[in-house]
C-alpha cells in the first residue's frame, strides 16, 4: 500500500514537473541565443563553485542548471583569450566553493587568459569572514587586481585538518570494531579504532598540508611580486582586516561591488557590455574542444562501486559505476573515429572488484592502440588511483590528493549494543563461515586468519599492478604505498604521476602520443554519449523521462538510512577507499 501511494505521488509529481519542463522546452526551442556583442567584459562568480560534470539525468540537469562544469569554465576562458570581442574579465570571489586542485586548474586558466594582455580583476566581500579564506585568496591572486570590500577580511593563515574519532562513542554504546589494514598509513579505519592521530596518520597529514601550503606560498609570492619568506610571514600573522590587508599588499584596493563594477566599465567605455561566462559559452559559434581529432572523454567521479554510475541531484554527488565505465571504455575502443581516451578522475576509491574491472578495460584500450591519459581532479586515491595506474600517462594538479595504495576492511560487533537496548538476536546457519561478516560475534581465530590472507592478496595485487603500470619494482612501490596519501606534486617525485597540470596538460600529452602538432584541435566527446533532454523525451516519452519512480521516490526515501541504523549498524566494506578529509 505504501509503495502504491508512493507511485501515485511520484506520477502526480512527475506530471507536474513534466508540464513545467515542457513549457521550458518550448521556450528554448522557440528562442535563439543572441550573438556575442562587439565588445564585452566576461563575468564569472567563483563563489558558486564548479562541478566535474553533470550527467544526463534530467533531474540533475534541471536542478543543477546553474552549475558550471570545470571543463566549461576552462574552455570558455581559453576561447575568450583569443576572441577579439572579449576585452576583459571580472570575477566575484572570496569563498572558493571548490577543492584545492580545482582551484589550481581555474587559477591556471585565468593566468593563461591574462597572457593575452586583457585585464583581469576580482572582487570579494571577504576572504573568510570568521573563517579560513586560504583557497579563495590563492585563487584570487591569479587576477591582476584584487578588490576587497572595506568591511571584509583576508583569512590567509595556513591550512589545517580536523579529524573526528568516534572510538569513545562506540565504546560507550557497546559497539566493537574488528578491522585491519595494509598498512600503517591506510588510516580510514582510525575513525573507529583510535582516539587521536597515530604517528603514521599525523606524519602523512602534516606532509600533505605542508606540500599544499608550499604550493600556495609559491603561487601567491609570484603573483603578488614578493618573496616566499614574506608570504610565510603573512600567513603566520593572519588573518587580516581590510585596512591591514591593503597595507600589507594582499589586495590592491578597498571598494564595494558597485564601485568596482562601475570602474571596470569606465575603463573599457560605456558601450562595453557585460556577459556571464556561461552565456558566453552558449553564444560562441566554435565551442571549445568541439572540432578536430576525436578524443573520448570519460568521467570517473565519486566512490567506485559495482553497477551503473549514478548521480544524486539533491546532494550534487555522483558514483563511479563499473558497469557504466567499462562500457564507456569499450565503446571508445570500438569507435574507429576515436584516436585516444582522456580519463578524468575525481574519486576517493571504493570497491576493489569494481576498480579492478575498470583497470582491465583501461589495459585493453592500451592494447588496442588507443592511448589513455588520466587527468586527476581534487582526489584520485585508493580505488581512484587503481583505475588510473595503467594509463599511458597520468596528469595531476600539484594539489591533487592521490596514492593511498592500500586496503582496509572489517566489521562492527553490535551484540552488547543491542543487549543494552533490551534487544536480543538469534541465528541459524548452514556453513561454518556463513556469519563471518555478521555483526553478532567477533571473528573466530580461523576467520581472522582467512581475513588477513584476503587483505594480503588484495594488497599484493594492487602493488603488483602499480609496478606493472608505472614501470617500477614492487619493492619501490611498497616504499611509497602502505596506504599513504600524497599531493600530486609529491606523487610525481615518487613516480606515481607523470606530469603536473590539468586537462589542458593531458590534452597536450594526447597530441604527443598521436604525433599531432602542438596546437592541433581536439574534439572531446563524452562517453557514454550524452543525450539531450529532447533526445530522452523522444526515446522514452516525457512522463517516463521526468517522473521515473527512482528519481522522485528518492525524495521520499532520504530518511530511510536513519531508520535502518536503528536496526543495524552499517558496515564499512569498501576496501579501496580513503578517509574523508576536511582541509581548511
């Protein structure tokens, strides 16, 4: 009955959404884009953040209509640099709603745009009001001029990592933890088993932060015309109120948004028009990376799981499904027009078997003489590195988080927890190890030994495949593995990455592999093929497209995990996954 009511509500909701969408669709079909004016200043709001990609899911496209992909931002800036109609760039910044590596990729694109001789400026109300503004300010220094609101701040004060530990909570609830890892740096399980950083956990975390701060210091000092030592001194004395920030040379002027807007407009003449970067991309005739040698662009975003990739528009989160990724790789190999594959990865890892399935298809693509170049986003660690390690070339931003070559697994033991609630469990089983993953009892000595063998096998397989893909000895791989995370810069020094940069660097390596000219045009085509909303409506019908049960029922099932927790404690079973990190 409950499901029937849900289906009825879903159908009604889908019909409503469908009618609205149909209206929008007709407006779009009956209206065309205006041309780019003869003289424009591009505008971009960097506080809105960017997404690696928004998939073909119609709800994702409707809900995420204002979200810009990183590829679109970089591509638009690249196109605008050589477009005579574009005379400058003005951004709003401050709170960079993006990861460190994404900020570096946009920062590089802004610097490249500035090489065209066109002026760039950015305005911020604040860089961290009562909080850290490190990444936002670091990104802002790519612009020639930085304007700060007189009441604003510059929260340049170094990076920090705060990590919770719930062992005390689990102990007080009577929940036991039986987990193990390979090896000491594979620290995701520390959340459950420790009360503070272990020595290895602290060592890796501090090294990661130091590498990122070093990158920030170098970039800021070069952009602001000062020394790294001076920037480090500023970091240790931060944060700064607006007047102090101006006096220290962190910003160029103090002004409000309307004043900056008017000033930039007057510099270019009153006839100059404003154009948002997303609208600019829609209006230009030659889309970035839309012509030339065909290259398959495959996205691997989110935790690695078995099955199909998925996207939750409510949270803006994706999963990298092995079924989807392996098919995309096979389709790219079968397409005779595809000359190479650009594999963009932003993933903390996940399932071992799913990662291995994707690894296999990358290996087959190489054997089919389709060069595979990986471009890493914010993170490509553990399973995220597993799927990358067999590529012909790997590119990472200096601040990408990668490595974490290791494995962990285990289970919770909840018997005492339930007893405290007055709930008892009983079991029936056929097979000595039928309940090996059950939460009602600890591993037996024999099961624990089997579990250790299992962890050893996965670690051995992981490191052997790294050695094969990276042309290293397994001993050398083990020295930099053990579950340890690295920045892209450090990973390159250890042989885990080939080049530092973003998608543009990856495309340069593709040109080299195909023996093309350095400026040869590439046509990036997303695999699996992206379908427009019109194509989906024609294929499935409007109601089926926009009111699928799984899409709308998602709204009514968001609270289900809360109730499921009251019945059992969810087990962490993704063996090639990194711990979440809050770096500020």
